C-alpha cells in the first residue's frame, strides 16, 4: 500500500498517480482485449461523431465517422476487465481515498476503455464529472489505467490541481456544463492547469469534483485507457437518475 503521502497528495491536489500499479501480465492481457474489441467494433461503442466535441467528424457521412471514442460497459466485457476493476491494489487505495470499508463500482459512469484514435479524435473541454452525475454526495473517485503511454501529444489528461475543493458559481459554465474559457474569472484557474503524463501501467486516481480536460491525439497511434468510477456504499445514486440506471458492484 502507498504511504500516507499518497493520501495527503490526493486530499490536497484532487489526484494522485500510482506508478506501474498494473502488473505487466495484467497490462498485456488488457491491451490485447482492448485492441481486439476495438478492431471488431464490439458493441456497445460510443463514436466521436456521437458527442460532437471539438475535432470530431461533423456528421455520420463525414470522413472519420466510424472513429470510436469509447468501448462502453467495460466491466461486462470480459473477466479480465472485472478482475482489474476489483483487484486488491485498486480496492485498498480506494478504501483509503474514500475513507470507507465498503467500496462500490458504478456501472453508469466511465466503465469504459477510452480509445483516442489518430486523425479524428476530439478534445474534451474543462469539466467536473459531478456536473453530470447524481449521488447523495459529490465524493467519487475515478481510476484511470493507462494501457498505453500518455502525454500531451496524444491527448493525456490535464487537471487543475486543488479544484476539487473550489466552489464555482453557475455562470462559470456554458450550456453544456463545460468551464467557460472566455470568462475572466476562470482564466486564473485554467492557467494553473498541469498535464498528467502516464506510462503504460500507471494509474491515475482523481476526485469527481476535479476539473480536467484532454486534447486531441496528434500522433499516428491509438491511445488506450481503462477507466472506472467508484463510490462508498453509503453514497447512493439518486433514484430515477442516470446514475441509478445500473446497479453498482461491490468490491
């Protein structure tokens, strides 16, 4: 298990990286699965054209319209995905970060392989995941496993350290709940952002209130990341919302 500094860094910054947390044999198995499912277009899949983020193909008849953005429902795709999601290395860290014994995996949020492909990948603008999720408390943790190396050139995550502790007024967001880059009040926050490069096998833990964004993949290789989101058992999804659509999984 990580040192006390791991927990302190997460509390202060809203994110922390566990280098090489995924064993090599686990990493290679997950890479093979992700690449195989992507090559087969194995549903369910979200395509770049579906979200219309900056850089995405403009329509279903446009070049690149078949570019995948995410392989959805990762937990249900294969036993190897489930084993990683519930592994002791993930569970013990989440128990510390969420300050609970009973951890649950949400099947409604993330639960996917992010497939940032060259050519037609889109950029994701500044946002907090809690703007789109509905739980009793805004206290969830996402676990981002880099299946391939990630840096700014291929669209790694960028974050605003400490932003999970900030209170942001509604006028700071646009109609899609992204942080307005044209608002002067937001500029000092965005100026403080940092990129989070990862090596394959590294794991990024980040709070659901942390502002984050990602650029396009400007390389000629697909970037793959396996992402799950977790919450304490006592932090329940709000009935009737998207967050309650599927049952959470006990670790």
